[in-house]
C-alpha cells in the first residue's frame, strides 16, 4: 500500500485501523467519502460504538475547477501536512490535529471537524462569531511571527524556505489572482451585467502597475510561512472554536497576503449584503459587525505581533528603534493591496464566491459585484499609501454609498 | 578518492590527469599550491610541454579570517561551481570555465587565470581598465536578469532558489556586514585613530534603522541569483579581459547587493587615494576616473537590463506600464544602501581592504577611513530617497571636500 493510487473506502478503513491508539482493534468502522472530488478524496471514518471519528484526506493527481481539469502535484499533500504540523506547534487550538501523514499515498489523517461549519456558509447565514477576531488574529500573529526572521533562527528559516518551495500551487495564485482578472483571459467568468466595470479594470493602467508591484512581492518576498489560501472556505468555525484548514498553498511569502485574504472574504460578504432582503437597518447592522471584525482582527493582530516581537524576538537587530513600526507599516500596506487583489478575482475570475453568486435577485447580485470591484480596486490603488486600518473601513463605506 | 580529505599535490595531479581531453595521458604535470590556506586549497597544475594549465580549487572545512577559525560547510564548493556554470551560460567570456566538479571532495577544476591580476591590486597600482565598465555591467545585467522572475520561468526560478539556499555563508554576511560594524562587537577591528567616528556610528539610530531595513531585504528578497561577494578581490582583470570568480556566497537576494558591492569597492579605492603622494591633480584625476566608472557601470547596467527586459522578458505582466521604471528605481535604491553597508564594514569590521590598510602615512590612512565612513553612512541614509546615480557621485564629492 505504498505506491500511489486512489484509496477505496475499504482501504481507507484499513489504513485508519492501522494507526496506533486511535480505534479499538476489533471495532466496526464506517467510511463516507465526503470530498467534492475536485482536488482530494476525503474519507470520514467513524467508530459508531464510541462516536470517535477522523478524516483521511488524500490528494488526487489533478485539479478540477469549474469544469476544467489539469494535473497537479501530489507534493501539495506533504506541504499541507507539514504546514499543519507547524501551525499546530504554534497554536494547537486553531488547527486540526494531524495523526499521520503517508507521503507515497499523499494521505493525511487528521482530526474530524464535522461539528464545525465552513465559515463562508456561516457568514452567508449571517451568524456572528464573537471569538473569531481573537482566534484568527492569534493564528496570524503566531504563524507569521514564528516562521519569519523575527521569531526563528535565520539559518533554520532558510532551510524551511527550501522545504516549502511550492511552484505549482504558487503558479495557480500568480495566474488566477494577479494576472487573468486584469485582462480578457479565457479563465475569467465575467458576469455579463458588469462587463463595463470589468472592461474598465482591463484598461486601468494605474491599477495594473499596483497589481504588478504586489505580484512582484508575492514572487520574491520570503517573509514568513503563509497559509497561502486563507479565505473563509479554509476556516471551520463554531461559536467557541475556529480551525484553519487546507494550507496546501503554503510557501514563504509576504505576511499581508494571508491577512489580506481574511479581510477580502469578510469584505466580499460585506458587499454581498446587497442580496439580503431584510430591512435596511439589519443589513447595515451586519455590515457594521463585519467591518468591526476587520478592525478588531488588525488591532489584535498588531498587538499580539508586537508583543511576540518584544518578548520572543530572536533577532538582536529587530530591537532597532523605529524598525518595528516600519515593519508593521509595510505589512499593513501589503494587507490592503492583497485584500484588494483577493476581492477583484472573486468577482469575474475563475473561482468566485458563493456569498455573491448565490444572491437570487439579479440586480442585487450586480450591485454586490460592483461594490466588490470598487472596493477591491480602491484597496489596491491605496495600498502604498495606507497608514491605518481605519482607511480600509472608510473605503468600504465609500463603496456602498 | 570519493570521500572528503584535503588533497596532496600528487593527488591533485592525478585528479587533473583523469579529466578527459585536457592533458596528454603521458605528459609530465607539475603542481603548485597557491592558496592562502584560509578557506581553500588552490592547486595550479601545469603541463610544461604545452604551456597548458588549470586550477584545482578545493574547499577546506573551515574558514580562517584575521586569526579566527570556524567550521564552514563544504557545500559552498557546490554552490560556487553551480553558480559559475550558470554565469558561464549567460556570459561565458566573463567567468572562468569549469572543467569539472567533484562534490565529495568539494573540488572544482577550472580555467587558470594567472595572466590576470586581482582587480583590487590593479586599482591599488592605479591602473585603468577601459573595458571594465562594459564587462561588469554586462555581467550584472545578464546574471541578475536571467535568474530573476523577469528572465526565467517563475516556477523554474523557485527550484533554483531552493538549489541556492546558502545559510552558512549568508550568516557571515548578516553578521559581518549588517550587524557587527554598528555596535561594539568582538569581531570588529577598530583603528584607534577613528574611534570617535566609529562610536558615532554605534550611536546613530537613524543609521541603524536604515541598516535594519536593508538587512531585512537581504534576508527575505529572493529577487535574483547573486554572486554574493562581488568586491574587487573577486574580480580577475587585465586590459582586455574581466573574470568574475569565487561565487561561494551565491544565493537569491536583492540585485542591489551585487551592484552595490562593486561600487563600494571602487569608492573605497576612491577614499584610499588620500594615501597617494602624487600631486593633487593626478589624485583628482584618478578619482574622477573611479567616479566616471561608477556612473558608466550603472548607466550601462540600466541600459542592458532594460534591453534584456524588453527583448527577452518571459513575464507578460512585466510589460505593465511604469513597472520597469518602478523596478529599476528600487534596484538603484538598494544599490545605494548596500554600497554604503559594504563600505562601512571595510573600515572597522573584521575584514578590511588593502586599498586603505596599506596606506603608510598614518594621517592619510585616517583621512581615507573617515571618508569611507562618511560616504558609506551617507549612502545608507540616502538610499530610500535615491533617484539617479549622479547622487552617488555627489555624495562621494562631498565626502572628500
């Protein structure tokens, strides 16, 4: 069972049984394949007699997105499991536990999180998660600080950069986030109603320069180990728990890319409130909650990051007067820019978001799309001038007024 | 002969003889060990009957600098030979040819350049090299462009970043260039006469912030494959030929670090002209030659780099309006900053330069040291504002007036 092949359910059960100290040797196990089949097989293995369950996630050697299929490295399973283990060592309550990783099979055995929901779905149901800002800001601060040159021996960090060289998955981001949405590319799915706004983006040279600058940093700036795909579909949540999953895009890149991904997806949901037929007051209220969450996340992130820096910094020179302020300013600027890029690509790029696409009223959907493009492009254009997180909230307010 | 041990001359000859198509099988070969024994053994193997000769360079498992000795990875021989081969593929006339590399022995067989002189020595004799600016700017433009995301497939480039992860050698730079000279570190060798100026540097908080920012980019910005140690002691030269040698510090870093290294060493020689007892006019004339060379190198580099970009760029998005100008501006700014760092460390850091240290007149030597510190620190402080190369020449003029 060591050379790669897609597991059957019977093999998945046998593999689960082989993991020490998990299930009783003779107990009955049942398996359900719950993946969508586009990238991975996902087996939910449970032991009815005890209620215990685990997830077996096996990478498939291809990716299917919106009908297209292309080969995709199995090495992403190694990247994912190794990143999860690093994240677990830094904030064990905020990621699923990894029981085992089998390289040949591209197979990860991890904690079952079926009692959580995907956060995108939770936000689409207009739930509020009062602990989310604390959780995600702590995840970001710890995962980014301790993998950067600030929190980790600089020579060990270089070996870790080598471990997480991830060309194929980075290529997906480079194309689908930074390139295709800004030109008339085949991969785009442009909603016909907003063709004028999209064409405006295709012709906006000021915007293109800012995107090229942001992409340059994505290509070159090995600042910290990123999750690499930290949208609300990569977060499992419930009232008292947050779990960051699926870091198969992990690599060393600019911190603002991860923070910006979280903000972009909160702001896409903010835009999507156009589709809520509730009274204006309720809609404004939920929007305020989303913006307050953005601000709360940044404020907590900055506080936690500065605190880690001051208490656990391993780099003598990081104590240089003014350096911490300069550094955090750069991270904030990147955060604005990448948040913008992450919003724009979700409106008319290859992979879009249910927050917007499931709006039934066509004119409300169109308004949500236009707000997202307006806010996304203004974040991108503002990014090199950003000074405080309040400017992000102001740009969001402007986009709906 | 495959496990590592330091070669004897007899073994060096036997190894040279084993390389196909080089020496006649039965001819007499002679060997001279010409290294300084601090880092490498260097065997000069010659065939008197034909006049043919080659160099066998074997890394030693330690480094000795100014009396200190510490263990140092043999992997640097692999890095060096692989970087040389990349450089040869890009500008074959500007690097020594590599005949063979034997990993286990950390042994590189390369072209003999005994007919050249080390450029530092040539400048100390006040020679002029009319082709140097064209040669080194072409080397820099090609070596940096074709290893960056501009000139190389971005996924292949990521694999190359992995190949050139070079923690131990980078650590030397991080400590000796960016850290120790800015504090009272044991590794420094402070000339007593300039203790006041050095103490000023140790207390200059504005300067420390700029150095921390430059070091951050050195640590994180995987822009292109650098030589990593491109001072005038790493350049063999004669009137009609320039050869860049010794890239054992090679890694992916900011382009300005290599360009700045060349400028710093021209400017250290510029400062060292204080020690020339010739008439004032001759001294000013040689200084003008050095500054004109700095400007000529930058101008040619920029022209060649833009030309490669426009003709051979592999990145569609690099054609974005304004991006090339923005990019080159960043490279220029880095060049100012790293040139400054490379000057300062050569005055009172661990490894200094003969240009200054061999000045016999103590007060002239002191003036040269003070000029170097003045110019180095002003380049560092100016770096984020630099717009044209002329500002470097103006700062140099200011430092001697």
